[in-house]
């Protein structure tokens, strides 16, 4: 699931809006290198396949930012659904730190939708990515039209609490 401009129209009480000028502050610069599935390190493939045995790997990128190295591994599960695993290298060992999938905004928890609505009064179309973290937190990344690479807003959800983030989530 590449982060390309795929947008779904949002409709709920009073239209939630995300303006291009509301991009999340503090986004660090990232060096991105495409990697063919066949060229992925064996350890990365093993970690991903341990979690998703039937995964067909379609694409991968090596991302380097702020002295961290990540692999984004995109693929399709046996049921046809798209998924992305973000792996972080720590002391030469790769581990999944985030699992992402596109969702309909209406399937996000009501408290997440409410927090986003409270932070921004008006907006148009967005893409929503649900990013499950290893600690149980979920980050909802909301993309504004014309901003396919950087979320216009991120909302965290953990233990029944929703919070609009002031800075980009590190993974």
C-alpha cells in the first residue's frame, strides 16, 4: 500500500476539513531508497513472513531519518487486503514497529473523529491510514488533498483516549 493520493470523501456532522497549511509540525527529512522485493535482506523477509505467512511482497523502501533505518514492506495478504509493515533496525536486528492499512474514516473510533473535528472546523477529502504500534497505540494519519506524503493531521488512540498530535509520530 503505497502512500499515493487515494482520497475518500468524508461525510459526517459538519464536514471535517484538513487544510494543506495544517501539516503536522516537526516533520523530519527522510531519505527514501526503493528496494526490489527480491533484494530485501533475508532477516526483513523472515520477520514479515512470521507475522503474515501468506504475504505477497509487492514493494519495499529503505527509509533513513534522524539516525534511524526503516524498511517499509508493502504487500497483499491471502484475503486480498493490502498491508504495510514498517520495520526498524536496532543494533543490527529488524523488528516490526508499525502495521498500516488504509481505512474508511467512518470506521475510526468516534472519539478519534471527534478529536479531529474539534481541532479543525472545516475541510474536504482525505486518505486515512490506520497505523498500529507495538504498544497497542493506534495512530490515525489523515492526508489532505494534494498532500500525499505528509499527514495533515495525526490522531493517537490508546486506552479509550484520542489526542491530536502536535508533531509527526516518529515511525
